[in-house]
C-alpha cells in the first residue's frame, strides 16, 4: 500500500492541494509585540496553523475574506484592524519575485540554446 501525500486547504482560494505546494502560517508577533500572522515555511512553529498558496492572488483573497483570523481562531487580541498580515504579504511577494526571476532565467537559457545551434 502506497502512503498518500498530506493534503491541505488553502485559506485564500479554498482549493485542496498537496501540503508541499502550500506555505504554513501561524500567529506570531510583529515588531511591536502585537499578534500577527507570520509565515512558517518549515512548518515547525508551535500552535494552530493555516495553509496558503504562495501567490498574491490567494493572499489577497484570504485578507479580503478575513480568513486568517477564522482559520487560526484568533481575533487579533484587540489590535485595531485585527491580525496584521503584512509579514505574510511580504513573504508571498518575495516568493513571486523569485519565481519570476527563475522563469526569466529559464527563458533566457532556452533562447540562448536556440540561437547557438543556428
């Protein structure tokens, strides 16, 4: 019998995906000590976690739907505006930039490969 891969639901788009395709987020604290949603890419932080596709679309959906607070069962501890999600937004944006950079490099390599064989 083959063991199946763990599956989680993205709090942004609500699609189910393999755990390795999603980034785990937990409640941590920001620079001022207030409750904040923080990325947990290794998946080792203690406490309740939620999962999110590392895309700006899913991040924005989760923020708009106020899904982080519900999924993490945390109301923000009375902070104005609830949980701060800026750290996750920055993490997702950085991942998107890395992905774009890798794709551009791969495209450039392919184009060089085509031109050098002519």
